[in-house]
C-alpha cells in the first residue's frame, strides 16, 4: 500500500469551487482500480492551502489514476481556474504510510481541519 499526499494552494475566493470539484473527483477515484480511500484537509495556518491524502494498493494503481483522462482534465481545469501555484505531491509507502495516515486522522479528530504538513516532489513529474 502507498499513501499519496497532494498539496494544493488555491486562489483566494475559489475554495468553495475547489471543494465542490474535489467531491466529484473522489467519485472518480473510488471507481479506479487500486484506490482505497481519500481525504481532504485544509491547512489551519494557511487559509487557502489544502492537502489531499489518498491510499492506493500500489504505485502502479496511483500511476494509472494520474495518467487517466479524468485526472488530466481536472488538473487542467485546476490550473486554469483555482490553483495559484503548481501542486506538489509526495508518495509514502509501507510503515511511513501507516504513520502518516494515523497522524492525519489524529489531527482531524482534534479539530475540524488538519494542518497540511510538508511539501514534496511528485516522482511522476507533477510537482
């Protein structure tokens, strides 16, 4: 299993539009082979910054998603409509993934929003 953290910085005033479209993206992800679960977190220290955490059975399943037409379409929409910076992604695996998800869940239990921690580079060239 791998966990992917996707960090997004949204144009002020576009947060509601971003979350509405993201809700539709979750439906697409749920239909993808190898997708386990996805959660959206808002950074409590940076009002328009978000972290999407997705779990996949393996890296190949995630690669299938990011190479899909659905992902390409929503990525292009995001660039044109709501993103103020290029997204950054980080892939976690094994025990690191379990710890990262557990920490996120713990933080979200303590408040309505979890802090988006750390920024990484996507190994697939997305950030």
